C-alpha cells in the first residue's frame, strides 16, 4: 500500500475528513505534481474540539510533491476562538517514502500554525514537528511542539488511524488521539485528554460526501474554548479535489 503523507493522513488531524488530494497536474517526467482541495464542513474540529464555536467552516489547501518524497503545502480555515481570531493558515513541509519494498511508509516534517489578526495583536503562531508510519490500513503519527500558542508550553499529540475501502464506493475512516499537554499547568485542569472519530465517505456527482461521529473523553472540556465545544457530535461535509 502506498504511504500516506501528512496532507492525506492527518491534515486535518485538523478536520475529520480532508478532501482527498487527487493529482491535478504532473510534469512530463513525473518529478513534480500539484493538487488542491476545498470543502464545506459542519464544524471545524481540531483533535475533537470545535474551533468555530460549533458553526460551519470552509477549508481548503494546496499541495506540491516531488518524486524524491519531498512535499510542501498550505491549508486554511475560518475559525472562532475569540472576537478577532477568525482565520487559521497552516504551512507544512516534509519528506515521505517507504522502507524498501516492505510496504511500510514513513513521513516526517514540520507544520506551522498561523493566526492573522489575533486578539489585541497577540502572536499565538507556533510550530509542530511530526513523524509517522503507515502500513496497509493502519497509520500512527506523533506531533510535538515546545511552544503551544507561542506560550512556551510542551504538547504531544499521538494519533492512530484506520482507513478501509468498503463496497459500493464507501470509505471507512477512524482514529484515536491522545493529547499530553503542559498548557493547563498550575490551573487545576487536566493535563491530557483523548479524542476519537469514526465515519464514512462516498464520492457522488464529482464530490466527496462524508458523515462522522466525533468526540472526546470527559477531560476534553478542560481544553475547549467554550462550555460545549468538546461535546460529542455528528459532522457532515462535502468536498472536492482538483
């Protein structure tokens, strides 16, 4: 099975379903390729927590890949975590390949979260480093930052994924994630929580239609921006790649 790069495997660790990045252009010698995606989502769920105050989100991205395994991309979404922070832009790059003919893929890189126009001009941009493995239907990723929200706190996110093609053009996707963070240090709140999702995607009329159930354990409330943003919910989306 071909390895999965960040844009296909977890970008949207940001969203439950990112639009699949079908190859839109490839150079004559096959060395360079680009793809793009755009989608409408009933919510922007980041690791089980709503970042749009339980409201819809429009998201999209652009990816470049090289036959060597190098890749880079950008992705953006509306969000609502305070009165002024309403846009997130992610920029990422890395290297993905396989270990010989083993079928085991790997992916390493970094991801920069950018929030233009944050409240009172406060800079909350930060960088995560990630690494992952994939084999057959399974994937595992680790994300790490030593400066969450530009506040100097360490945070590690572990993610296990499962993707399987079902009959009738349906695709099953599920994941379990675990956040271990220092951002609540000294507050009396939990320093970790778990999130999970399971859902189905089907292509129809040139679009990808998805529905998923997403949630966190009870400690997710300690990491949410509002009272109900970590509540379990169904998500629906429609997306396209080109």
